[in-house]
């Protein structure tokens, strides 16, 4: 094969590799907190940090969680179990879908509703919501369907789920426009 033939075959493949979108990954709340603690960025982080979602991982270390795990015949501790982490940590907290800044100890974070931020966090930090959405930001599910992924009968502590009632506990206003 000639050099020209190799270039014709290899160059398009290199372009595909370089332009293929990276897997969207969860980054954690550190960047969110920098703007969303109050003021023009809204109070979403402040509300989240006081919520049960922020403590979701920690509940897996409780005696109650250990009892449930034992009753279900689980061999690993609840805070190490993929079955438990699936709902108690955004994205399940697995190594393949997280960035170095992500901490599973944060529990159910902003990204559970707004999507993995690796693709949009830098443009969102500049305040351009439309470009952020184009890069993967989800404004949030006001129907409650995304909540039902975890808040359902599969959960050993499930209680009826009323979206409007639960949303009232975690509702946060949109930040002021820049």
C-alpha cells in the first residue's frame, strides 16, 4: 500500500476519534456551589445542601440501612453496594461516569436532575444558559418522571410519592438573567 493510500484510510479515522463526543461524566457540586449559593446565581446549592438528597449517601452508613441490607441478603455494606448506590449517589457513583472532582459522599446532587455536567459546566459558568442547554444542561423535570427512577416500589423504604409535595421541599427558583 502506498503512503497516499494509508493517509486516505487513516486520516478519516483519526478525525472521527478526535471529534467523537466524550462520555458525559458527573463532576459533583463544587462548581455549582460557586454560583448557586445565593444572589444572581439563585439558591439551588444552599437548598440542596440542607436537603435529604445531600445526605443520601450518608444514610447508607446508618444502622437502618445495614439492617435492610442484611434482610435482603446483601454481602457488602450498603454504602459499597451498587444496588444501593444506584439511587443514593448521582449516576451510581461508578468510576466510569465520574470526574476527579466528583465525590460520592455528596449523595444525590444537582446533576441528578440537570444531567452530567462535564459537557456544559464551563460554558454554564460563563452564564450562557442556551449554550449550556446545547452542551447538555437539562433545565429540570417538572413532571416528576425522573424522580420515579428511585422513588418507587423497588426501594425498601418506599412511601407513596407525590411529586408536587416533594418538589415543594426542594424547589429552587431560576437564577436572575445576566
